[in-house]
């Protein structure tokens, strides 16, 4: 055989390896994998044709049976390797075994049951807009687990920098976003855990939508304003989550609309009238939530009193960075850094799980618990500032920042996000039932099953700047707001999947055991292996 031609089968083997690698990692460009398979076949065919005479002669010489045996073994090995590689690239033959203790490389039972809900004839469209290659890789690996388990989906990776018009057409406001589509339903993800992805798929099956009303008439944030201080982008995010968004002027409407599932008061500059407070109170009495985002230097005593009645007190102060902190020059002193999140509250557990997340809130004020509130609500402070933040006390207007004495400076940390939960309506229904006549009591009792005390959730955020058009450029701010809305509407993720943490496995080996292992692997095993090889070689030479 010509030694120069031996390069052909080696190149063929290399092409096979590259075809397997490309087929498993770059499934979106199948032509490249197919080209490498064709190149491998062409190279091996060219080598067989060029060395046909030499191959025939090799079987005619003495010891051909040994050569044939060796050759068949090599060919069989190549066939097995190529066959396994080919099967591993086929989805229908996708089978893997997870030997990790915590099942890191497999989906949970909840996710597998979710996959069964989808029809293969109606695949999901998955659009990815990644700028971070590491996040893209992590998401692709996670999505492959779903695809391997049978989830019908078509995946398209879009570079937002190379195709900005496509990103604009899909209303992508932040990088590293994934859009899931099914028929007329769609869902957006910026956090890529199994829990988030599974619930993202499940939301595609959800048909009903809830309506979010933003109040008007008190200088609130404008939902149509596309400038930095506007709320247009967060409105688009709500719509993309299949919420209906509308506005209401309580004074003009004379009531909270009947179809309002939640009312959001976003950054009022002026206080609500008592008649408007009564309308909001009636909305809350029907166990429908309210979310208030109120800035510092805003005097809204009526609104503050309403929230205090439901468990959350809005403090009259302003949170700032210390003057000697270098970040005060970079960010502005009127900013508070929110770094601590409640890991047990559905409203903030995602931020707590990420770790090292910092929200920057301008013109913020602190939130306190009103434990002995009129409605028996249970308050929880779910997000707090860093210790370096200080508060200027007794601030309701810009003029209050003049002549600040040491007695008005309070050290942190301070709560900026709070939620309150309680039961509404039960006592009133029970009292009405006791007053009913005996013949009507049965009907009331039956009807009472559907009218029992309902759970009410209320939320207060000490800054409306977090989700302005400028603020939502950070995905964490969007997640915080959407999680808060979902939580207050009791529309949290359908499935809670505990994160799979890699458990450290340790092998404790004593000194005597380590010496025995060293003796075996460093001396005994190599000697036996080498001795066996020499014995077999000598035996073959004598044959």
C-alpha cells in the first residue's frame, strides 16, 4: 500500500467525527452535517478504489487470515462508531441515562406530564434573541431535554444585532429574550430555568386573560409615553403576557370597572379624593388586588391611609446613597440599591435565586408593616436595600430636603417592596347567614360554598421609576413587576419545580486504603497489562 494514500481513511474518520459533532450541536443547519457525511463516504471510496490491488494482495499473502481478522475487527469497530454516532443525531432514537444523584440532566415528572399536553400536529414556535453566548448555550441545552422528551417545537435562533428589524417586529425590548408561540398565544421569558420554561409552555395552553387597569387623573405615569419616564414598554410586556391593559379615571367613571381584575396606581403626584379612596376600598372589599407604586417627595395621605388599613405603611422619607459613596457620583445620590429579596415569596423568589441581583430605584421611599391594621391583613416585606443606604426622614415635598439635620438621617437597610395577604368577606357573609330565616338558610349555606371568604393580596412599591421605559431595560425590573402582578392576581406559575442543585459527592479514603489503591493502579495493573501483552506477542511469534 502507498503510505501517502493512508491519509484518506484517516480524513474519512475525522469527517465522520465532525459530522456527528456538528449534527448534535448545530441542528439548525443540517446541510453542513450531511456534507461532512458525504465527504467521509467519498474519501473512503476513493481510498478503496486507489488501493484496490493492494487490498486484494493483502488477503493472498501468508497470514492473511490474521490480517482479515484484524481488518474485519477494524471495519466492525468503525461501523459501530459510525452507527452509534448516526443514531445519536436522530430525535426518534434519542435515549439518555442520567446517573447524577440529583437528576441534573433530566426533566422533572411535572415537565414530562406537561409535554404530554401538546399535540405533535401543532408544534410550538420558539424564537430566541440572545446576545450572551453562554446564556444561549445553557438555554439550548435545557430546551434539548424537552425536545428529546417529545415536545413538538420548531426553534429559530435570531441574532438581535444582525437582524434588528426582526427583533423590533417581535417587540423585543431586552436582549436574551425567548418568545414561545402557539396559535394566537405567546409568552416571553428572560429567566431560563426548568420551572420558568415549563410554566412558559403551560401558559400557551391558557385561554382566559385578566384585565389590568391603571388609574389616571393624579399625574400618574403615562402608558403611551415612549420617553424615558413613560410606561409604554411595561404596558407592552403586560400585553405580551396576555393581560388586557386599560386606564380608568375613577372620578369620571364613578366606579372601578367591573371587569378590573387588578388596579395599578403608578407614580401619582397628587392625592386621591375621599370618594376615589372609597371606590378603591370597595374594589379591595371584593377581594380584588391593588398595586401601588409611589415615589418619594409625594404627599398622598389618603392613599397612604388606605394602604395602611390593608397592612402596608408608606413612610414619608427618601432613600439615598451616602454622599461619600463613589456610586453617588456615578448613579446620582437619589438612588437606592435594592439587594435583598425574600426567597420564599413568589413575588421575589426568582430574584433571590439568581443571587447578586441589584435593582436601582430612583426617588424611592421605604415601606413598613402595619401589623395591627383594620382588615386583619398579614404584611410581608419582600425586598430591602443594601446597608449603605440612608434615609432622610420627614420628606413629603422637595422643600423638605433643605436644612437636613443629623436627627433626620436614619441608617439602612430599608424595605422598598411589600405585600399583604388576608381573608376578605367571610365574616360579613356568615353574619348575613345567621340573620336569614331557616327556610332560606339552606340556600344560603349552599350558595355560601361559592361565596366564602376570599383571599386578598395587596402590594406596595416605594418607587415607580423601577419600571419606566428606562428602568425596564434591565430584565430584573421587568421580572419583579410581572411577578408582583402575577402574585397579586394569584396567577403565579402553575408548577413549582424545586431547583436541582448539584450535591457534592465525597469519597473518604483512609491512609492505608490510599496506599493500596496507589500500589494497584501505579504498579500491579500496569505490570499485569504489560506482561499479558508481552506473553501474547511471544505466543504469536512462535505460532
